[in-house]
C-alpha cells in the first residue's frame, strides 16, 4: 500500500471521523472505500459514455430505399449493418 498525505478542512476531518466511527472503520479505511467507489463509478460512467457515443454515431447511417417498417423486429441487423459488422 502506498502512503499519501492530504489536507482536509477541520469540518471535513471532523465529519469523516464521525462517519468512520459510526461505521466502525478507521479514517483511512473509510477514505479508501470511498475512493474505490468513486473510481468504480468513474470507470462505469466512462464506459457508458463510450457506449452512448458509439450508439449515437450510427444515427442516420442506415439508408433503406424501401423505408423499412421492421426496425423494431430487426434492429440488431440494422445496427450491425450501420457499424459495418
């Protein structure tokens, strides 16, 4: 484990100590858990953002001269065509 030093306001330090005490954790353990949670959220948000961007990038790319009326039933095929797969 790496040692790190941070500066907290008195209010932050006091509140963190209260929460850690309530949960039966050390201050360090509480901060590590919260950091792990935020990092996981960030990773999830990033991959979600990538998926949303990829999905939005195919909007309007499928050209169908027959004006398909079966998109709901065949959306996977249309997306595969749009992604070039």
